[in-house]
């Protein structure tokens, strides 16, 4: 299947109600599963990735109920009966949990299983088997959970033997993914004794760790700062049940912000909180540097595009999901843009550095790809092409933007957006073409 993008010769103006944050939805579900009473999540993201987390929780014994109210969605979660749960002993068959290509589900769930007694096998798609989880398994082993890699060391499938988490000290190597550290943090309150969590610097995409810590504290978990790269989590603790509202996904919002930037239009997105949970909200500062005007209130963000986009030189280590969006914008900016410190993009749903460089080159854009950087020369696009999406939702959505400016851009396998934004093409079409 191929979707051809029709160029837009006008300034796009409109408003978009965003789907819930994918990162927040995963975390909210897992924390609710470890609470002692039912919880309600408002505006959760219902997509391929989050449904893998939901399915795993149901297989572990939680009860989940999705409720549609008008245009909104709520998710009610009856928590995991972890105190009494012992799925298997070491002489019987393990419970198999399949997570597709959801790296967030795989890594956070690997830590989460430390709070559950039993024997499990975590597995995923062919691409997921190429994405590392070794640092989570190593951290879990330091807390008394045994992990065994069934094929390639450090990669799924991985077998987990858990009798619950011990306390003590754990050192996490999260230099390639913040999810390795978030996985340990979410599970740590359920340990038998206090847990001291330290990590190696620099942590990739640290704002996602900050999101995890903020959400834990809001659910009543005590976390003490030890030093610059260490925390103490008293244990055992129980997550507080209640109602939690998921902020609109800033990664998804970036495509609409970029639409305003490219067309000189004006797009409002909501809900985006003024004190956002998401590090990706900082992408607004990058857009400002490119010449956009940004307006914020308590619940929304409005981006107004400039007459001409400026090139930028920016460190995107903390915002890896924004890189494909920025790269396409940079192709239409005036001058040379440099995107730095993004080597961790090579272990995402695809090797995103290679994918972005390859597909921009098809459009005639001059690109230099380094081990952890991209250099993009704006104004060099020559014409359209069939865009390979590499089974990666962010490549599909980012390159839809290129089709606004040049004819002949055709997105292959456009349905990959189901991973994070199943309604993307419909929402984008209404905004851009008024259809």
C-alpha cells in the first residue's frame, strides 16, 4: 500500500486534539497495575504499542476496561494480584508474553516482572530481537531476579525467573536508552528492602527518566535524591490508586507544529500542559530558533510558522523522537543544519539515522550521516520519491511533511502509524486539506 501526499500551497490553519502520550500511557498502566485499588486513566493512548502493554497486564492477571465517553477515552485498571501471584515454579512451563516491536513495553515490562513471582518469557518481533535489553536484565539480576537470554546475549527472547525483588544497590547502564533506568525505578518500590539506584552518565534521553520519577511521586512513592546520579527508594511501598490524566503526545504534536512551520500557517494543539511531563515539549524551543512563534496557555500550544525557516545546530540527545521531524524541516530551511548526539536512534524501531539520511537523499537533499549526527543542507530537495518507512511510524509521519512542499512524495506502508497514532492520516488530512 502506498499513500501519495498532495502538496499544499496555502498557510495551514487549524486545531488538533492530540492522542495521549505514549510514554505516559505505558507508565500509567504499569503503576496502576502495582497499586492496591482500581485506578482510572483519562485520555490514554490506544495504539499498537500501548495495547501490547495492556495485553501483557491482562495475561498477568490485571483487568482492564476501555470506556469511550463522547470523543474521549478512559481506561479502568484493576491492579495485579501480585501478593498472591505465582505463575509457575522453575520446573513448569513459563508464561509467554509477546510485545511486538514495542521497545517501551519490552524494557519496562522486564523490570516490572521483578514485582511478580513466577517464570516468564518475554519475546517480540524480528526487529525487537535486534534491540538491546541487556542492561535491564543485568540490573534485575543485581536485585535477585534471574534472567536468561534464549538466543543472543543481551537481546530478546529473555526468560525471567522472579521470586520478587531484593533490596540493595543497583547500577544501571542507561547510556543507550533511558528505558533501562525507568524499568528499574518503576519496579523498585515493590522490593523487600530499600533500593539504591545509581546510573552511568550520560543517560540517553534523560527527560523520560524525569517523567518516570514525577509520575511515581504523584502516586505517593517516596524517592530521595542521593547525589547527582543516584536515588534511594524506600521499600516496600505501594502505588496510590486514583485518577490520572494523560497529556497529549508531544511527539505526535510535532508533525502538526511542523506543518505550521513549513507552510507559514498557525496550528493549535491540545492538551499540552504548561508544566509538561514530556521532554519532547522542548522541541518548541528548536522551532523558535528556526523562526516560529510559540504561544502557550494552561492546556494548549499554538505554533505560527515564519516566512522562511532558519537552519539550526542542535543537540537532540534528549529528544530522539523529534529527530525525523526536525530533519525533514531542515531540508526546507535556509542553510546547513546539524543534529548532534543522536547515536541512540540506531536502536529504535529502525536505524533512524540511516533511514532518515537514505530517504532524504531520495528527495535530492544533500545529507551527511555520521555515527551519532546528521548534517542536512536545506534547499537542496529536487523532487518526490517513494519513501520506505522501515516499519517505523515516525519515518512515515515525518516524511508526510516533505510532501507538503514537493510533488511526488509517496509513503510506502502508511499503516505503520498504528504503532503510536492510528488516526494520524485522518487527523492530518482534516487539518491540511480541510477534508
